[in-house]
C-alpha cells in the first residue's frame, strides 16, 4: 500500500457534504473528506496485515504529511496496536514527532491513543513525555495527560504504576491555574477516569487544587465520586 494509493482510496470514499460539516465542527483550517471514524477503523484493520511495522510507519508518516484530517486519523490508527514486533521504537518516535503538530482535539486524541499503546509497552518512555507538561504549546501540555490515561484505569496498580500516577497528578497540579477550556477539560478527564479506580487520590487532589480550577472542571472531575 503506497501513500498515493491510500490517499486515492480515502478521496474516493469521501462525502463532500459531510466534509463541509466536519470542517465547520472542527474549526481548523485543513482539508476534510467527510469519512466517519468507523470507516477509518475498517480501513486500518484491512491495511495493517498487508504491511510489516516499518511499512506501516512509513505509510503513517506519509499520510500525516498530507495534513488531511482523515489521513492523519488513519495514520494514528495504523499504529494503534498493543504489540508491534519485532520493535515498536520507530512507531513511538513517529508518534512523538507528531505532538508539536497537534492543533485540534480529534487528531490529537487519535494520535495519543496510538501513543498510549507504546507507552504502556515501555513505561520508561514516561521520561520522554515528562517535558511535555512544561511546553508552551497548549496541545503538547494536553497530550501529556491524554497519553497517560492508561494509568487512571488500573484496578491493581503496581508500585511503579502508582509512581507514574502520582507523577502525572503532579503535572496536572501545575495546570489548574491555566483556565484554557481544553486544559481544564483534560485535567477533569484524567481525574474522572482515575476516580473510578482510585477515588481517594482524586479527593485529595480536589481538596488541594479544586479552588483554583474552573467550576465545570471540578464538577466533571467529581462526577463519578458523586455517583
């Protein structure tokens, strides 16, 4: 599968009416083709077995460079897999290289979902993520929370997992006075997911930092605690 073939397939499946709706919804100036996520899921499942890891990484890189919305989403989906053998290093490096390009939540979230798999596979990569929370780039700061969401979901975390959990909560604590909606929403998202498995840590965070957060973010973070 070449990049030209992949792009031609995407364009052939496009829906101009839907594309216009998507452009209005996402509010970012790039090309939209009007393909729904289930269709992109199907394409990624069909195409992944046709290529080895390096082939997928090459295609993902080329699709990302088109700056077409669906092509970037599909690039991420090609790398969203728990195991990439014999090595996932090139996939991780590519995903990491995309972070400075983030400018919209949907593409960023799909790329971070691919990144979550690579980070879980090798948690030592948290050291490479750590500087993100100090970035001047809003979407990089947000990505530090989205890519670490798997550490909110463990029912029986090991000591190393708890260390990462506390580390990311420390990053989140530096965000609470940043009242950008996307940052506040990301903090609330992380806390809400964590509250399902570790409510005491969330209560402690909100006791310490809730007064500095936007009210909607506190309400969202505490929603499962209230349940």
